[in-house]
């Protein structure tokens, strides 16, 4: 599918991945409408960090996916919808689980119903590798059981299953992309890589949660490319496709790679307040990306060290935007 001239909506466009996806869509020739959650500051989130000419080419709309009437109007006339809007912070989901159901489950229901009623040609639903929980086998393919090990992951499982049900029940043309851990410029301190970098730059020690969990890391531009690939893949309709590197690294080793790249020597320690409850921690995530290659011809292109280098430079340049002495949940 050519995206040139397509009227495209990106929900969650002010977020980390959403802002990069908007850039990729513009580069592909799409007409981009970007939904940003309403706020009284008219803050466009990470879209504010785009080049002025790029941002000027995007129609930015403020609102909430939790309002079905708003969503119905927003979706009307669009060719493709990329649904990324969600609450994503796992620690916050422990203290505010209902808000995750309202945004991630009910919000996705509103999107699906609007797609159905407006006859939109394609919906890309954003999942997460957290829906798999700790690996029962590795690497994890799309047949791996889903395990709700946090309120966040449970809400995303619910959203994914709603998408599946709307395809089966109403033939809604939805494909679900399941990214593994994405990193890169503009990511918030809620995520581990910016947390490591900013502490390496500004704090006496690098304080993290558990150091043993294994993660599969994909640079954000590669993840954005996976979104474009699945949008043009008819074979992915009604299906789920993983997007990841297929390579694992422990959080502790990741921290050591980052400090080596930065040329600093600081202790890496476990901070108890950052440790997830034992049965909630996802211990091992490594992606089987064979399906993405077979169906969509997608594979990541950016090495871990190259992506980390670009991320380090971004955080270094924007350090004033990060609260280096505070744990961001």
C-alpha cells in the first residue's frame, strides 16, 4: 500500500513512538492528523521537538479517546488509523488500575467502534510485548500465551482481544503490531535507557530496579518502519505481528554498555522502590520476529550501540528536560 496522499490519523501522537511515526508518515507522503490528549497548556508533547517545517505539516487535534462522540467525529474521513494512545507506565498501573481500563480498554473500544461505523479501510492496533509476561519459552513468537502480570499488561491484553473480536465479529480491518522494548531520542525518563543515561550524566550513582530481567531492544525508527509495513500488509489483517530484534540483554549489562559508551565510571545499584513486585516482574523477553519478515518484509536495521549512541546524544543535549534526581514512575 502506498501511503502517498492517504489521510492518516495517529492517536497518541504526542508520545515517544507516536512522534516518530508521524515523521515517518509525512516522509511517506501521507496527510497526517495527530491526536494529542487535551491539556490546558496546549502542549503537543514530543511533537514540539519536531523541526518547525515538519510540525507545520501536521494537523494537531486535542482530545481524548475516552470520549466516544469525539472519537467518532475524529475518525470520519480517514483512510488509515494508527492507534497508539494508551497509558503505558507499569509502576503507575499498580496504584491507578481503573484509569488503565478506561484509557486502554474503553478507549480502544471507542476507536474500534468508530472505525466500524465510518468504514475506515485500515486500523493498526498497538500492542506490547508485556502482554506475554515472563517467557514460557524463548524466543517468544505470536503463539505464546498472554499473561497479565500487571494491570497495565492486563489492560493491553483486553484491548488486543477487543481488536481481534471486532475483526472476527464485524470484519473490521485491523492488524495488531506487538513491539518489544523500543528506545531512542525523545523517550521519557519513565523508561530504563534514558534513566541510565541521565543518571550517568548528572548523578553519583545509577539507581535501577532489578538488574536481571532480559529485554529485547529496538531503535524507534525501526519500530516506526514496522508500523508502516503492517499498514500495507493485507496478510496481517486480523492477526498479531511481533516487532523486535531477537536479541536479549539484561538490564545490568545494558547499563554497563551505556556507561562504557559514555566513558563514565559510576556504580550501578538496585533501588528497592524501583523493583516491581516479584510475580509481576517480567523476567525474560526476546522476540521471534520471523513472522514480521515473512508477512511484511520487515527487519530492524539499527544496531544497539548505534541506537544507544544517538539516544545518549539526545539526552545529553536535552538534559534540562529530565529530572535527574527523581524516580519517574
